[in-house]
C-alpha cells in the first residue's frame, strides 16, 4: 500500500517561489517543466520513502529524523510518520543549505 504524501505550507511556498523565479528568468514553459519534475519527485515518495538519505547538515548534529531526495539542483527534505510522508521544504542545493535551514528555524 502506498504512503500518503503531504506538502507542508513551507514546501508549497517553496514550489510557488521556484515557479515564480524560473518564470521570470526563463519563461513560464520552462518553469512549468521544472515544477513537473519536482512534483514527480515528490509523488515518488509514496513508494519507498525510506530510500532517501539523511541530510548531512542534520546528521552531523545527530538528527536522523529527516530524509532527503534530490531533483538536481533541489533537495527535497521530508519526514515519514507511519504511512504518511510530510514534505517539509524544497531547497536550492546551490545555496548554503545549512544557512537556509537555520533561516527557516528562525521564522
């Protein structure tokens, strides 16, 4: 039985921000294609959500409650609770991920 995948408000905001940014830079068609790739990666978590690795920035401080998958250049961070997968955020791996995580914690 597949897991239920849910996006948090932060993850939904990330997708929206990514779409807007790429739309301005490269046009809505390219933004739509990127969004399709990211949404497909998110949907793929419904089967085998344990396949993702532990984010090294969190694992270094002993936090192993979160996992991530990659859809280059983005990192999709999520947490599994029973049969539910909560997508927490979608981060740009080209930027300092640790700084992005700290910034989110301070919001």
